[in-house]
């Protein structure tokens, strides 16, 4: 397995001004691995309950997501939330940890030599545990959430120190680095260890930082955002999926040698996948896209930036 | 005179987390005409009081701003305000209209055949009055402020209908068009008459809309924003100054034939000038830049969005 992803599997109740879903397939690991699948298969490390509908497992299977590293335990993690008119921020109504509470990740032997790993949003102690079980140091991409900045900052800083690419959003960057200026925040992020840092800005695109280098990706001009849930996970999943596919097709690009140029393209592929995700609830839109649609939208990203 | 600008001349008291100034030179007409001056001289239509310091007039003179259309009346318009930690929004402490209250614009004969006019932020009735005095229909660029959306919406809509390029910021677009989605807002703006619309997003750059066409300009990665006052006026001033300079150097580009391609470059030149403006209070930074610095920064704008 070339690409490994640790993250949650969840059942989501979501309401937005454009509709609502109940017990929809969700979770950071699900969004990320499905997003990655358009470029590369992946092995998911996660936990789910016995209540997970069969059709959801079929979907993951169809999307080339290996569930060898997924344990089954009690009831599935549940999240319920809503978005208001401006669609900017998810408001949480209820979180039931369920099987996540007793989750002890056990990395399958076949995953341990992966060249790429994505630590999607989950308890940073679990991210550290999975990293410690890997046998060759992979290219590590890390995502997190404001909740962990508040409740587990020490563990989070420890994971950041072991990360090659740290991804966080605008609000999290301002909170973690205590500055309103995102350019400053990006530079502080690099001082904590990662070679690369990305600040996601939702509709405004994303900023990529490396020592002395900088890239500003545009947002996709989406007129209809139905449900932004999972867009951030899809961004990172698409990005690392693209990088992992390059690794396979080009032996020269080892995980440790991901270039700034390659990463810029990966950011745009990630943005492309994220924009599809936001067009409908859960994986409803994402699951039906294909390479042709992805390339078309990638080309639009290029056109809207030309001057 | 090829380029005419109507806007305010003001004396500003401004406080930001990075310092403060008192009775500094400001006003939408001042920022816009100085910004334009790096590409093209302009004729300012405005009013000021007898209390305006001689050094400010010298500065405008040095920046090739003709004051033939500026009346002198009583005391100069004054604004005092401050910015908090996030520097996103100016909080007004006090506005003294003074000479602005009795201002009746009188367009000098030499200005009436201008090919380009910028209606900078000022009462939309004054913008309409100036437009009605022009003898040949110029390329009209319009800027406004949330204040006029609330207090003079009818007059504002009337000016928008006579405009070729309508510029407004993110918050104003959401307010005027009652949608959180900026892509939708841009399209609604075009329905009101203008061939082009621009939504300014501060640090996140700017969006340019035309029928079926779209351009997303990045923001300049500025680590130190000392004072954002006038950055929006400088953006528009730089943009129209650049367009007017093309008009002079290339007889084929008449005001009515500004192309989308030319406008994209104008947006980036405008963003370049605006980024200089924000680096210090009042015109302190802007007044000392030159073509070399502008081209250098324009090239950085090109590099940071390449992928």
C-alpha cells in the first residue's frame, strides 16, 4: 500500500439552507480516502460500528479504499450539525464518539512501508500512535481542527514536528499562531518543523508556504454550495492522492522529494476535488466524478488565473 | 485631460495597532489620483478647505494631479477612525463634512472630453452631476461605500446603470445583492448595466466579472499592514491610471474598447498599488514608489499564482 490515511468514519445528520440529510456517510477518513481515490487507492485506518449500512461499505470498496485497517466496534461515530445562510462555519448540535472512544489503531503489515500518509482530522494522540507504527518514514501530511488546538495542543505540536506538510484553515491558523496575518501564520507554521504549510481559505482558495517560496491558489467560482462538510478533508485527500500517484508513475519522485512545483499542482487538484464535494451533501456529488471532469475543472483553475 | 477623477479630499485622524496619525492627507479622490499618477496624470474634481496644509498641495502637484477642478470652501472634510487587531474594518469615530456639504462640482472645460473617468467614493448624486457635465461618454469606473447603499440606494443604482466598470468590496456586494455567494453577486452586478464588475476581497485579492468571463486575482502576501485606509481607492486609481496610459500609448484602444485581457492586467496593477498603500499611513509609502518597484511587485503577482 503506497498511501495510508487515518481519520474518522462517521454517520452525519446535516442541515444547510439547501436541504438536509440523516445518517449520511461522512468522517474525515471517508472524505479523504474517497477524494484520494481519483488518483490513487489507499488504505484507511479507522473504526466503525456494526450499524454502518452495507451500501456505504460498497461505496468505499468501489472507490478503492482498503478497509483492512478499519476495526469494527459497537456503534459508529455520529456528528450532527448545521450551516447558516453564509455557509462559512459548521455549527455542531451533537457529537457521539461511540466506537471512536475505544479506538486503538493497529496498522496492518502491508501499510507499514507506505510512502505517503495522511493524518486526517482525529485525536492527535491517535495520529502519533499510527506514525509510530510506520516502518519507513513516509511523506506525512497533517490536518487538524480547532477542537484539538484547544484541548490537546501539546500532542498536536508533537505531531506537527513530525510532519512534512501541515494543512490548516484560516481560523485555525489565526488561533494557533495568534496573529490575524496569514502570511505571518504560514511562516510560523514552518518554524514548527514542516517543510511545507498550507492555509485553506474556503471560497478564497489556499496559500502554500515553504522556505522563501509562496503560492496562492484561487478558489473555484462555485455558485451553488450545497454542503461544505468534508470539503477540507477532500482537499487534502485529493492533494495526497495526486502526490502518491506521481510517486507510482515516476520512480524519481520519492515521498521525501516532493517538490514545491509538484505540490502547487497538488494544491490545485485538491481544490478541484474539494469544489466537487461542496456541490452536494455527503459524497453524493463526489462519488460520480471522473478524470475527464477533474481535468476540465483543473483547466478552469488555470484559465481564471491568467493575466 | 485624458483621465478625470471625482472624489474627496480629506484630513484624517487614524489609529491602528501599528501607530497613529493626525490630520493626515486622505480622501478617496486623493488616494485614487495619486495611485493613478504612476501611470497617468489626472484631473481631480473635489473640494477642500482653506486649512489644507501647503505641503499636501505640493505633494498632489508633484504627483501630476491637476487641481483645476478643485474648489476651495471653508474647512476641509475630516474623518477620524481606527482599526482593531484584525485590521479588516475601519471603525468611524467622527465625520465632519465641512466643505463637502456645500460642494457643487463644476467640471473644467479641459476635462469634459476625457476618455476615462473614475467616480471614487462620494455622494452618488455628485457622481451623477459630474457625469452629466461630461461631453463625450468616457469609460466610467465607479466605486462606492456601504454608507451610500443604505442612505442613497436609488441614486446609486442610477449611477451603476451609467457605469462601464463597477467596483465594490466583499461586504458591500453581499449587502447590495443580498447573497453570501460572491460569484452570484458578481453576476447580479452585471445585470444592472456595467460591462464589467470587480469585487475586492482585501487580503484575498479581487474577482473580475464580465459576461461569461471570470478572473481571480491573488492578494499580495503582505506581512505588515500598517494602515489599510485608502487601499481600495488606490486599487481603483491604479487600475484606471493603467487603462488611461494604454489609451495614450495605443491609439487603437479607445475608452469604449477596454478588453477583458487588458482589464485583468489593470486589476493586478491596481492590486500592486493598493499593496504599497497599506504598508504605511496616509500616502507615506505610496508617494515614494517608482516604476521599477511597481514592475517588481507585478512580477511577484505573476510568480505566486503559477502552477
